[in-house]
C-alpha cells in the first residue's frame, strides 16, 4: 500500500453538506506535482463553491479530479486534506462516498490508492440501522412465491424426489432439470432430485389437465405426489416448487417441513414477471449473468430485461462496428471513458461476445425466461459516441448535461449516420435475441439537448419541430420504423411519449418515475 484515501461527510452547508477527503502518503518518498482522482456517487456539482485547500480540475459523472495547492509536497507519513461542498445530495450510507481513487504522479503514472469507508464527520452519533421485522411463520413450508391456494399437512422429509415408474422421458427430463437448477444454486446442499428410487424417496406422477391456465399447476400430496399441468411451463413451475419444498426442509429442518398430504393450486398472476439488470455501470461476467438467470428461474420470473448499453459502457459485439467494444466497452484513466463507480485507474474492456449472448439466451429459454435486450438511446449514449465520433455534430459546443453529469450524451437525430449505425445494431440484436421486444430506453434526455447543434436546428426548421422533445419524437419514430421492419416491438421508458411520442401500435411503455 502506497497511498490511502479517507473521507467523511458533514451535513453543513445544506442541502448536500460537505465532503472532507484526506490523502495519506504511505510511501518512502515525498509526494509533489500530483493529482488525485476518485469516483463517488455523491457528486460535486459544476456550480459548487471552490474547494478548500484544493483545485477542482474535472468531473465526468462520478469521476472527480483534484490537485493540491501549487507547491504542496506531502512528506512520507504525511497527509493532504481538502474539503468540497456543493454536493448533488446528502450520502445515504457509507458506500456513497469515495469508492475508488488513484494518484497521478508528475511522471504521468497512475497509482491506485486504498479507500476507507465514508465516515460521518460530526459529533452527533450515528443511529443504528433500522431492523427488519423477523416475521411470523404460519405454514412451515419453504415456497416463494406463495401459491394462490395451499392446504397442506406437514410430514416427514423424504430423502429425494424421484419420477414415477411410468413417467415419460420428457417428464423425467423436466424433473432432472429442476434438480439441476437446485444443484447450481446450492452446490453444497443435499440433492433434492434422484432418478433412481431408493427407500425414503417420494415418487412424482405427472398428469395433464387442459382445463388449467397457462403456467398453472396443481400438486396433490399423498403416498405419491401428483403434479397436474396443462403445459410445460406449468410443469416446470410445479417441479421447482417441489424442489423448493425439499431444499428448505433439508437445509432448515428446524423451520421447514415437507408436505405429507394436501393440495396446492397456483397460476401466474402476471404474464410479465420481470427483473432488470444493468451491466453497463457494473459489468457482470457471463457466468454471473447465468447464475442470475438461475435465480430468476428459481422464483418463477419469466422476463430478463437486460440493460446492455449506457453512458458508462457498451456491452455486446456488433458486426461492422468493432469500435463499440474496443472503445465503447473500455473504461480507464487514459481513455475517452474515464473510471466510474469504483473502477481502478487501469483500463478494463468488458463486453459479451456473440457466442456468450447466444449461450445465455439459450440458458434463459431452458428456464422459461424471455430475454428482452435494451440499448438506451437517444440519451445515455456517451459510450456509443466515444466509439463512433462521426455521429457527433462537429459544430455543436458542450451545451447540455444529463442528470448524471454526462455532457452532450445524446445521439443526434439530424445525423443520418446515426440511423445507419443503429441499423447494424438492430440487425445484430435480431440475430441473437428471439424476443419480439427490443427496449430502446428513451429516458432522461436533457431538456436542452441538441439546441446548440446547427445540424439539429436545420432539421427542426425543415420538419417544423419545436424543442428537444419533438426532435426526440422524430428520432424515435424513425427507430420504431426500423424495428417494425425487423418484426420487433418497440419497448421504452415513459419519456418515449414526450414530444408527441411514437405510434401506439406495437409499442410498450414502461413507467420508471
């Protein structure tokens, strides 16, 4: 360890308070002619007052760079402390302070610094965290989500679940798949499924009931267990429920039991049971996404909304646009995309290959999960614009900033090459993702976006458009036409409706605010 950063927060001056940041020199040499860069979600705003004992050099979203006063030298064992007010908000917890930091020496070399937790810099004692209620167990069964109807009597826990002798190959394979899901999620647990009957196991018989709703199942518990369903989805839901029962009873026998007799009836209350994962701010390797899909399958969720592009990074390959991953997927101290949200100084390129995408989509399908990919446009496009600079109006000055602090971060609707690039992107997505739904974001476009772009102004005059959001509507209508031509449905956040929006047919809006 050569350098260490400590940070604290005090509530004055209101409303955001003040950060106090100290850099400790733990090396054996004096430190002079340096700068300190750090990432923090508690951001110093552009109109903040000048910091105490430092020079504020740059902020790019969560990235900050400060220099000491001219001539300052930090001796071995010494420290430099400065204070910065004008914060975007008060931090909510210890993780809202400095998340990563590095020192840039006079030579240009970058040295990562250790970082301490954010402390409260006041005499007022910290309040203990709120405790969650422990809850009260009414039925001793480990099942999530809870079914629509449950009438069970608890009994002994079987050694394993096995298929009945007359089970079809398809039913047996479905049971094995449910058991494999448990083994992947809980590799140290006792296996809930066996295909070889032994004393102490419980048999599962399979039956079809076409009167049941799609995805529904019925479980009748007796000497054997009968699983009734109308389709493969309902069968899978029932099998995962059985595996959950046995896993809970085995892992926590003091709390949970396995049913001896009774019945369960359940069906999906919602056709769209989704979960959103952002891999742009924090990248998840393919094996972690695979485990995340397993967790969704365990809880019977059926939509994986995969946020694949944002200001902070572009995360998938596009044939014909290699710079999207060589540049747009790279963050580092010396590149166009600076470290964010806990990144070190060293460059890291992180994205999914086409082969990884196909494998994850196939794995999701095996769990009954539809993958809905998202590219966030026209805003949130810093990474795409860094990778494809020909999509920028060269005569547009820095003129607007997103709520996260990214300057001029929206694709320009007046540049025809924008649509050519998006055509390649959509072709790549259609080739990998079978879902008819493609999410295009459409959120958080700054209110004055493009107003200083001569190209955008000329387009507005030709088309009779007024302001940012009518220009956004023009852009999104063209995007929708591109998706319609590829037999895809446009999905977007609620701001897609701004400025006149897009045609309602084959459009799905999601509200996030």
